[in-house]
């Protein structure tokens, strides 16, 4: 599909711009979201037509007109073609997620990571998801593992509304507990020493909220899934740099832990990567 998209755009983009089209769109439910180096209406329409001709289930194509930013991780999207809508239902691994892509953060590129985490959860675990969004990680865990509870926190009232809808869609009423508010306050007031496992799927906040995540773990210890970004040139080891970064953050806090297991989640830019460290705290 990327090759076809490049071919269709070769008449309206320079060779340098064409190189930036690589991996330039996501499909969320029946909505395609594209990112292009040029905001030209001709370029955007050509790209949209190419996507819709290849993906018959796509009903709407939107153009990302701004980067993801802010505490709610939102982006500005403009309509290009198809149905003029921003709400859809995305399906992955037997789960359904209702989402408005202009009001809530959602990335289909994390689908395999969500499933990977679900396979790590042991029966009867209590999980705290500190940045739950519309509930994707939490619901995946509830559907594919056998947790006791998954406390799912988000600061966005809109995300919590969609999370509640998704809990109903996936029939995980008794497993996923939506909590509106800041993770620091909610953990301090309600979730001290309750968790066997803590998820931190918001890289921008991980360092700041790490002490809070540690306080949610049971006194006997448990797992923290620590997400962050790291830069690594071809001559550098991303895994070694990420492992050192996480280990230092934990050592500063005086924490006894096992060696972090590093997994690369995705590339986020030239020589930039999102990674997750699976850390066992003792």
C-alpha cells in the first residue's frame, strides 16, 4: 500500500517529500488518518483516493493538521473525503473500542503491544493502568487474561465516557474499573499498595509519575511497564541506552529491581523510538 501511495503521489510531490510519505497513515475502525509533508488539497485528495481505492472498508479520510500534543495527546484533524465524521469503532484481537479520534488519543500501532501486555498478566492479578485513555490496554487484559481487577485511570472526562461505553461493548463490567482524575491523586488516596502490575503507557509522564507507580505496587513487589522514548543512532544500542535510562531512574529512587526487559514498541522518527521496559520491583 505504501508503494502504491508513493506512486500515486509522484506527480504532485518532490522526491524528497515522497520519502516522507512512508508509513504515513493509520486506519482506526473505518477512518483513515494521513500525515503528509504538504498540506496541498491536491496532494491530500490524491492520497485519500489511493487509500479508499485499496481499503474498501474505509468510509472517511482525515488529514492530521497538527502534531499530537498536550496532556490529552490530541491532534487537529481535517476532513478530506468520504463521510464527514470523527467517531468510529475499532476492532482488534476480539475487542471493540469506540472512539472519537478528535477527542481521545488512540493509536492502532499499539495493538500488538496491548496484546503482549495482556499475555503477561497472571490470573487473579490486580492491575493499575495509570493513563488508560478509552480503556484499550485495560479491556484487552480483561478479555484475554483473568485479572481480579483493572483500575483504569484517566484525567479526561471524554476518555472516561468512551471507556465506560467500551466496558459495556466488551462486557467486562466487573473487571475494568474506570476512575476519572489524576493518577497521582487517585493512587495516593485510593490505590496505595494494591497492584501486582502497573501500566504507564504515557511516555511523556513516565519519569514524573514513577514514584506514584511504585507506591501503587503491593509491599511484596510486582511489575511496572515503563514506556518512554529514546534516541539511538545506527552505531548505538537502543536496548542498552534504554536499559541504562530506566535503571538510573529506579536507582535514584532507591528501588530494588530486576534487570529491565526492553521491548521496542515502534519507531517515532529518524533514530527515535518508543520502548517499554518490563521491570520487576522487589
